[in-house]
C-alpha cells in the first residue's frame, strides 16, 4: 500500500513538473513587444514603407517579436523621439538624420547621399553610421525613405535670384540652402504649414513630391522648381539595450534581410513619386525648370551649404563622408 502511495505521489509530482515545464515553455515563447513611432504621421504618404517594414518584420518573427506601431508625432514630438529612444521609452524609431543631428553633425550626411543604400553598404557608409549611432546608444539598421526635395512657391519664377527675400517655410533640412539663396527661412511645423500659406506668413515651402498634395499645401502653391535636391534621410533606429536582448538568430536574420528591404523601398518610392508627380500636374501644379547653368548652380548650392556647415563641426570627417556618399 505504502509503495503504491509513493508511486502515485511520484506520478503526480512528475505530472506537475511536466505541466510547469510546458507552461514555462509557453511563457518563453511569448513574443517580445516592441514600441515603434515615426517622426511623421503613421499614414502619411511618406511613411508607407515604415508600415511595410513593421508588417514584414512581424510576419518574419511571429513567435519572437510583436512590433506595436503606436503612431507619429502625436505620440512623441519628432525632435524628441530619438532622446526617448535612447532612454528606452521607445524601442524603434523611424526618424530622419537632420532631426537628431544635435547628437552628432555626421548624421546630416544621410540627406547628402547621392548613391543608393546598397552602394552605401559597399562604400563603408553603412558601417560608419552603425558605429556613429552606437556612440549615442542607438542601433542603426538602415534606410526607410527615398526621394529628393522640391521648392514649391505661390508665384512662378524665371530665375533663382527671384527667391531672394521670399519667406519660405523651413525645417532643419533646408535652412542653410535657403540662406544661401537669400530667402527668409521661417521655421513652421508641418501641421501649421497650410494655415501659414493661407495667411501669407510664408510664400512657399520645401518638401518631397509625396505628401504635399495630401496636406493641401499645393492648393495654395501651384508652382514648383523642377530640380530636386538632397535625399530622404529616413533611418530605422533601435534602442541599443533592447536590440542586445534579442536572440542572435533574430538579429542576424533581420540584418541580412535589410538590404533586400531597402531595394524594395527604393523601387516603391520611385514608382510612387512618378505617379504623384503626374497627379500634381493634373491638379494644376506647374513644374518649371531653371536655365541649365542656373539649375546646376541651384543644386550645387544646396549641397555646398551643408558641406560648409559640416566643415565647421566635423572637418576631419568631411572628406571621408563625401567619398562614401558619392559626392
């Protein structure tokens, strides 16, 4: 009897152990939840490939990761997001180099790239930026945005000299270029641009092809200078401590996939930009080119303005950065 009781007890203990082991196994398989935000609204036309990135990563790692895309600047203001990322308030941030350049002037080089993300990986620029971001407690994964910027104006111009004195809405990206052109830059957050144009606070703005029409800005500014400058400086950033907690297999697979994503991203934006430009023309926006020599000077001024600034901050890095970015 005593032997049977002991045997029964052993079976019960073993069964409980198996059950606890299964419960622990299930608990271990629970995905790591990651909080993500973007410097732009989540559903802005420019943000399309951030949504795609989140969806694809969640699909790639259904048992390991669950990225919750919380939104955009309505969650945390764009200029404060990287600091929130560094502190661990956020886990992933889709931002732009020009917005967190106060942490390192070299981050401005993203918008000055004239080569593709794939070429940047071959030139050493990607590895350079990985190390630069590590210094501020962030893991840089790659690019999420592609496409140049344009100047939109209320009234047509025949020469770039006519820009002189005009009040143009600016963000960190364009201010040095506008100063070079003799314009009067006015810092206005995107949500206030329409009202500022409507009330005459500014006479124009700089923005990519995507997004301007959706925000209603081209209802007022029907003229665009048909010469693009700079490159979308969108970066995919990870909190370093959170990144280091991920399984090596997840990190390796994600990093290996990133170049493929970047190629898809570039293709998507090139097609979307072409379609949107056609839609802008149909809506009444006129794209006008400057005379050839003036157009060349206009574009060169855009880049010179930034490189001159960079020379005042990181002069020892400028030659290397120029070479790696195709300048």
